[in-house]
C-alpha cells in the first residue's frame, strides 16, 4: 500500500521543474520529487550540509579543470547560491567502469568517514555495459540504500545518461526499471537523468546524437544537471513524511 500511494503521489502530486527563459528548461512531469529528505533538512537547519556524490565516469569531465565544470561542482555552487548561510561541502567519488556492486562496497566506508546527510548514487551504466543480471543489480542497490538509511543518511538514486548512439548498442531499459522500482520500494527519490537528457535531445536543447570530441556540449549538460539537482534536493526538503495512519488508509 505504501508503494502504491507513493506511485500515485509521483504521478499526480510531484513537484514539477518546468522553467521559462532558462537554458536548462524541462517540461512538467519530466522530473518530480516524491519523498522528503529529512536528514538534509536537519543539516540545513544546523547550517552544515555535507553531501557525497558516488558515481562513474559520467559524474566527471576530463581535462584540466574538469572537476570544477562537472555536475557535482555545479550542484555545490547552486546550493551555495541558494543557501548562502549554510556551510556546504560536496565530496565526489567517481571511478570509470564501476558496477553498482563495486560502488555498494564503498558506501559503508564513505558513511563512516564522511558522515554525509545525503548520498547521490549515480549508477547503472557499468552494469548495462557488462550485461550484469538485473536481479544482481537490484540486490546491490538494495544493500547500498539499506546501508545509507541505517546510517542516518538520505540517499537519491541517479540513473544513466541518455544518448541516441549508445541506446542502440546497450540495453538500458531493465536497469532503468530496476532503479525506479527500488526508489519506490525504499521511498527514496530518483533523479531521472535519462529522462531529462532524452527530453533535451527531443526538443533540441542539446543535440546528443552528434559524436564530437568537443567538451563544450558536455560542460553545458553538466551545468544544467547540477542546477536541476540542486533544485530537486531543495524541493525534497520542503516535503514532510506522511504519518503512519495516513499511509495505511
């Protein structure tokens, strides 16, 4: 019943992120907040917000100064703009070709060392490329999410990047479906990067079908992802968890 109610909330009551005159604009329904972030809200109240981004190569940009232009840095900068009185730190752990199981093993040490209020867990690409059994992928997510929640940290799942070229070569749908289900099962938010980038490609904001070694396109995409992620997190802190009586009705 809790999952059904959460799904209804996502469909009809989620916060929308449509913006006008904004290069990072997305339409209503592309990205929605479904669940609160109580530990983030408490950290903001206490004026100290520590966040960990755990990801793969798509969480980083190559070249000199790439870290400062990638979405984790853009995310941190956007949060600092919106929360000038809060000390904010975003720590990034990004390694190429990692599977969810590889990253899941890092979560407990990260929680012990950094004690973040929030973990952004970007995953799925490595599993899809390697053809990892979706059930094994789901089990790794279960363990990682459970560890974060047990340690008193909020967690947001972030799925894969969208690319028309890679979509024809890699089967992503089973992994996208698993991430949506796990998010609902554990009542956590999914930052649907795949849907966002698919939307941008369809309306022509970014032409993601072009193969290029230029970094400007990637930098602009990372800029927008970082800004949207900051809005997403702050919207989630405004939600309150339903009481047990309400969720059982």
